[in-house]
C-alpha cells in the first residue's frame, strides 16, 4: 500500500481572537460575568483556541430583548428585502468559505475535506434556498405570519451547518433569533455574527450567545420566546419538551438516531461498501442520521465484510487539516469517553470487535474506525446511539426480517437501502419508519430536501418547503 | 421606450475628448453578430442591427443547441446564475438610467431577477406533487421546461426582464424580439458576462411585426410569449396554429401562447 505525504491546509486564513464576548443587538459585547468563561480547544491537539463567555440569565434577557425589539421592523420588511439580506449572507459565506472551513475543522476536529466540500457548500446553499422563500411565503402553504423570537440551540457535530438550518428559515419567515452554539464548537457561530455585521443585517435580528447546558436551558425557558428549535440528544430534547409544555411556545426537535443501512445481496458490493463507510465514518460518525447499524443479507455477509474491512484498512485517520484525512478527531474528551464505554459494553456483551491497524496521534481525542460483528438486537451497541466511528453489523435473510430489525429501535431518523431492484427499494422504503431514506447512497443532504425523524428522533422538519412550517403561523 | 436625453455613457472624460460610441448588435449564441441581412435602423441617432428572418432562425438554432444542457443544470446552479445577473444589472444601473430607463424601474428589474432566481429550486416544490394513486404505482408530477420559447418583449426594461427571467429559470431557452434596442443590448452584454451559457438568451433587435411570424411558424419553437405584441390583429395571427406541413401524419403542435406564470405579477 502506498502512503501519502502530508498535505496540510494552511490555517493562516483564519484569525481567531484570544477571547470572545456575546453577539447581542448587532454588537459584540462582554458578558455580564455571571456565567463565567470557558475555553474551546482544538480536539486534534488539545490546544486552546479561544476563551469564550458563558451567557448568564442577564445576558440571555438582553439577547431576547434585542431580538424582540428587532422583530417588529424585521417582520414588517417586505419579503423581497429580507430575501436580499439572506442572499447577501449566502454570498459572503461563499466568499469566506475557505476561512470558515479551516475554522470549523480547527474547532470541531472534522477533516478539512468534509468541512470544505460538504459543510460550507451546504451552508451557503441553505441560505440561498431560504433567501428565495422570503418573498414567496404565500406559495409555501403554511401561512405568512412569523412567530416572533426563536430560541435555537444547536449541536457540535455540524456547527455552522446546523446554524444555517436554524437561522435561514427563521429569518426568511420574518422571525428574529437568539442562537446558542454548542460549548465545544462556538467559534463558527461567532464568525457568522461578524458576517451578519458585514451584511448590514439590522441589529437584533440575529443574536449569538455562547455557553453550556445552563445557558441553553435559560434561553429555551425564557418567557418572551415564541419558538424553540433544538438539535441534539434525545435526553436533552425530552427535558426541553418538558419545560416548553403548556407555555404555548412552538417546538421542533431533531434528536438522535440509530439508522439501519440495509444491504441486499444483489447490491453492487464496491459501491455499497463505499456507502457504508460514508454512512458511519463520515464526520467520525458524529452524525445523528449515521448508518450505525449495518444489516447484511446473510447469503453474502462474509464476502461483504471482507470487502468492508479491506476498505476500512485504507481509511486515513489523523490531522483534520490534512487534505487526505478521511477520519478526524473525536470532538471532545467527554464524547470519546462515551464511545469508549459503549464499545467496551459491546465487547463485554459478546460482540466481536475489529479495527484496522491504525496509528493514532498521542495528543488529542481519537478513536479508530471500528466494527462489531455478531451483534444481536439486544446488545447496547445495537440499541444506543454511539455517535462515533463504530458500526454494528447484524444479518437478515428476507426483506421482512430486514424491515423488522431496522424498525426495532426507539429512533426513526434515517435508513439506507442498497439493492439493484427498484421495486424492492420502494417497497422497503414504504415500510421503514424513518424520516429520511436513502437508496444506493447515504448521508446526502440538500437544502431543498426536508429532514427530520419519527419517534424518539424528534418532530418537525428542517429544510425544504416543509422547513418553513416551523416558523410560520 | 422613453428616449434617452443624451446617449452619453455616464463615465465621460474631459469635454475635449471625443466619446467612443457603442455599436448595437444582435445577441445570438453568446456572440454579438450584426444582422446577416446587413441592415440597420436608426434609434436615437444610433445605428442598430435590424434582425431578419434568417437571424431569427439562427437564434432558434442557438437556443435549441443550448437548451438540453441548460435544463440539465441543477436548479441551484440556474438560481445562482440568475442571481449573478441581478448583481451585474445592479452594478450597471447608471448605464440604464443614461439610456432613459427610470432609476426605480432599473431597481425593480434587479429585484425581479432576484425574485426569479429564488424560484429555480422551488417551482417543482410548489407545482409538483406526489400523487396518491389507488394502485401499486409510484406516481409523481414535476414541471419540466417546454424547450425553446419565442418571446415578443414589451417596450419597457422591466417588461423585458419580466419575460426573459421566468422563461429561463426553469430551463427553457429564449429568442427575444426586443422593442427597446439599446437597453436590450446592454442587458445582453450583462448576460454575456454573468455565467449565462451562450444561446440560453438570444436577443434580436428590429421590428417584431417582421420577425415574429417567422418565430411563430418555426417548427423548432415550442412556445410563444406574446406579451409585447401591441397590435391585436398581429397577436391573433401569431396565435393561430400553422397548417400541418405536407403529409397529415405529423401535424405540428401549434405554438402555445404562454401567459406569464403567476409569480411574475406578485412582487
């Protein structure tokens, strides 16, 4: 096997300040101090990137008040004018996408080729898409009245993309927002705040407050918030649903998943292997819709696993800024710990563990791509979301058995079907209880396509025409 | 078309300097040829190419050649291209004002490009559907471009933009008979530098009454937009289906008069 010379992307395109305040009412302001400060680190090196303020109750009040003041004028603007602001933002993101991609890889640990070729193009496309809706709301079929102030809390796996999913439709519909990025990945949201300034977006329309769970709780529980949108764990989503109950606030939740990727024996093996690898090792498996359960038709399971292992042995794990890297760093020590404990449970419960030989850097948070075979439906690694580069392999004999096993989960976010037979794909798609179903591909996203889950994966849809519904009355 | 008070380009130099005048030519297949007929006519002191029926046919050939690839581009890509046109018109607002187009109308034209840019990836979501048929079939409907559209444009600049943008955003290509030649050719120069592939928009200057019948009777024109026809008799004549050519087996589908889609009226 040949080796690759290092091909690191330059980080000189990004200028990270040593410390950041909050972005409230169009300005960067120091936090009240009640929430303290925290450090955000590069998970690949554990180097501190910046010190960030944690917003306290007083700061959250200020941000919500700013959003409330901005709501009247912003919602009164003609849709065509709101559209032009969003088009501007989309254009600036396109122009600054290299810088933002490097920043995202530094703060999150994802490979530069993903942040550059997937995250950033999708972020810009999302703003373009919803910009076009701002003056066409009457064609979307969900009314044209915005809700008011939206409180939005996003996860760390796709920091800027999740921000786009939240902010673009909210603004297009005429709402104003207070958004809290995840505590391990606050930087790209703060850079986005600067983009709002660059676009001359009216003050208060977008407010970014940083912090951890407590800040998020204060924000979603704020009495002057009309809408709560959350992407993250099912556990936190449940708490939010609890606190929002009875308040009249509108709520959308995009939570966990345990997607089945189902491969029939007539699927082209090499393409399916690529898709399985992309399904679970893309973004280190930090993907709520990751294909974390591989369901293989028994008749060709061994042959398929040989191919899969051969392919996994060529995955390059390491420096996220290296353009050849396939799998980057695990986002945080806490997440690494969770992956370790769940995989240990997998071994203890009797599944067979395999990883390709792979040298991991000494510094930072790393986990080698791993598969478990001989997994049963009772195993924790088949039931719980690992949110890491870990694939659990099960087998099936008939399409009915595949459907039963695929649906045997509290989640219902996504699924994949691999087969040469179109009628089988359509029949399977009909029976799978998942919000997004990919056929002969996986992890493909587009702003025009609605995304969201069944059951414990949450409710509401983001993206597409349907994504407007959550922000209109 | 409001006449320009002076056909001076806004960026004039010192008074002693003799201005370089622009030659107004046709826009076919991404190039700026003169009329093959060699004819010109005088508009505000400018000699403007007077398109012939052969120019119209050349333009249809160019439009047809460009159509499949343009329709095959992603909706996102077509939206980006239209938005780029908006950016370029915005940058050259003064030029249109100098040609006598009111500033407010130029601004409205920019916004109209933006409006249609946004439709590129939404038209199928609004006008397409998944049809719940009562049988074991998978049934969806999606709007598709009709192909090459012959357009008789209204005299105003906003009118010109309002007939071109909706036709091309969905993947059609157009042959436009423009009424106000200088503004139309200036728009063509913008289109030529806005990533619009050659042949997607073709603009002919001259007399619509002379060239429109050739477009209307052309076998390779799929639809007609007669928004700019002011003579009712000509409109009726253009709308009338042409007789089938020779053997009865393949009577040509009459070119459709297309009214502007609803979105055009909204902003």
